[in-house]
């Protein structure tokens, strides 16, 4: 469970914020490399949401997705380059820092993982559907 931190001060100017980064060391290359974040945010009255980004090898932050408050537990995922290796960082930041919205909003992180399947040089499975013809599907 992660909770926002309050800026303190008068309620009218108080803000709440959250900024947390996880580091995953030793990611392995694979034919298919997938980053998965299993998470949920309880509904909050300020309608504050949580934006996830990731970085490979201390490179630029890339959008992973936004977790909306009050929605079901879900897995945000993306496919990473098959050559991915070493350090992967995942960051979550709240999306609302309006003055006066000092509520301490929370989210749950159940699991963050990088799944590497197959060897890097391998062809990922490809499924081609030939029957019925496209027009009939
Ligand atoms: Ca906030």
C-alpha cells in the first residue's frame, strides 16, 4: 500500500502528492519481454489518479498507463524490447496536486515483474488464421 504525503499547512493550500520509484535489477533478454504492474487504487473523493512510467537502463521515462481511482484491480503491462537487460525502473506519480486537495489518496501494488520468455534470437509465436476467411469473422 502506498499513500500520498501531505504538504502540511493550512487546509486551503494543502496539497497531497505521491512519487515512488521501484528498481528491478538484472532483467533478462528474451524473445518476448513483458513488464507487468498488478495494482488497484481505491476510489477517492478528489478524483486523483496515478500515472505509471518506466525506464530501461536509466533511459528516458516512457508512459505505461494511468491507474484510475475506484476501478478494479488490473495489470498495466507493456512489451519491452527483446534485448532488454539490466536495470528497469517503474515510477508512479499522482496526477492531482491542486491546492486545497489535501486528502491522502492511496493505491495498492500487488506485484511488479518483468517476464522474459524464450531466447532473444527466437521468433515469437505468430498465429495466422486462414479459416474462416476474414470477411466471415
Ligand atoms: Ca494528490
